[in-house]
C-alpha cells in the first residue's frame, strides 16, 4: 500500500530512534534472561526427574509452596519483576511521545534527537492517552477473565467437546480485536491533538477509514510474522554463532516495525485529513 511505503520513508528519518529502541529492547531481554537463568534454571535443576521415590515430587512441590511464602529471594525476584513492569509502563509513553514527535517536519523541530525532544515536549498528553488506553483495554477483563475461568474445567475435561475451545477462542479474539480498535482510535486521537487537527475529527476519520487501517496493520503484521519465522527457522537449522547473532538482532527489526506501524498510520491520517 501507498501509506506503508510512505511510512517506511519516515522510518528512515527516525533511524536514531530505531537504534535507541533496539538497545532498550536488548537490555530488557537481557534482564529477563538473567532473571530466568539465576532463578528458574536453578529451581528446575532441583526437580527430581526421575524421582527416586514416589514422594519426591510431592515434597518438591510442598517445599516450593513454603518458599513462595517465606523465602526472601523469591520476594526479591517478585519485587524486581514488579518494579521492572512498572518502569516499562512509565517508559512506554515516553518512547511513544518521541516517536510521534519524529513525525514533525524537520524544519519545525527543536535541536537534538527527535526521540528525546518528544519525550520532553509531549510526555504529558501522550502519557494521558496511554493511561486511557490501558484502562479501556483492561476493562473487558472484568467479563473475559471470569468467562475463561468458568470454561477452564470444561477445557481440561478428557471428554470435552470442541465447544468450550471455540467459546474461549471467541473471547480471546474479541478482546484482541477490541484492543486493536482502542489503540487505533487513540492513535488517531493523538494525531489530532498533537498536530492541531482536532480529536473528534480524527476519531471520525479513524472509523470512516478503519478498513484501510486494518489493512495496514495486517500487512505489517504479516511482514513481521514472516520475518519472525525466517529468524526462527535460521536459528533452528544453523545453531551456534549465527543463531546467537540473529537472536540479538531481531529486536532491531521489531523496533523498526513498531515505528513503521505508527508512521504508516500517520500517513493514512494525514492524507485523509487533507482530503476532508
């Protein structure tokens, strides 16, 4: 599509932002790897397989349950996970603000990297939009999670039919579709607010041209999935240093696709705004 090709041109102008996002994703992955390596791996090494007696696994589970409530190391790991999750929630709107500021024409920007200038100038409105997005996306959990919980025993039943699986799949797909609509709507609303075209006009454009927005997301999702499969297949067949290099460079492409989605949707919004 034209908007995807034009969006790729804007990605090239934001290449420093791509590199910074890549480093951020790389550090986040390194943290998770070290956490799993120090905590989960050490725990699994103690798992009795094969067990010397029939009670070994039961004793292992009982010991784990006791440690969950009393061990300071487990509390430390949980605290680290919660702290990093909160930090990620705080940093996400900052990076989003920087990406959106990169859409401003070069002659109208302040001096310095657009990513950092955007964090400085637009972090307040973008953080507010991000908070609204989180609330709206998590709101259906009040109905979806109890519904899935009630279906869980039927799914685990040995003589269950395909109906519980289809209902659970409908819940999940419905929630994912709803989340995409929320993100798409608020992205257009941010375009309208930050580029002075009006929030409500941008929301109307979003729903009027939602099929084109879906097409952009599906094409980029297909490209990203294809790239993921290629990297996975290459890592599977050519293990060793090549697989390690591919695994470490994949976040670079993931960061590129993240910005590419925003720039492509911006091109759609800008074209429809000028024609309206």
